[in-house]
C-alpha cells in the first residue's frame, strides 16, 4: 500500500477528504467562528475548485480506435 498518492484522482480525493474533515472538525470543536479558520478552509476550497476547473478544460477525450481502420467485432 502506497502512502503517497501518485495519480491525479488520488491526490484530488485526499484534498477533498482533508477539506471536508477540516470543516467537520472546525464545526465540531466550535472553532469555525474564527476568521483564520474560515479563511483557510474557504481558500483551500477555492484553490481546489480552480484546479478542478483547469483540469476540466484540459481534459481531452480519447478514442479507443482510430476512425480510419475499421475492424470487424462480430467474432
């Protein structure tokens, strides 16, 4: 088992989990009222949104087969 994620999906899941846990813990311990905690959580959410939007713009569709060579799949 790898402790450090290497794929983009795993890194995004760890970031979202950390932010969600941060909101939960801050609300549970009633420190969400402090400005620095609110600012750090909302800034991290905003940065994650910017990265997700940037990744969505760069996402290219990949075709399994080129359209030039047709294959018969009726075997």
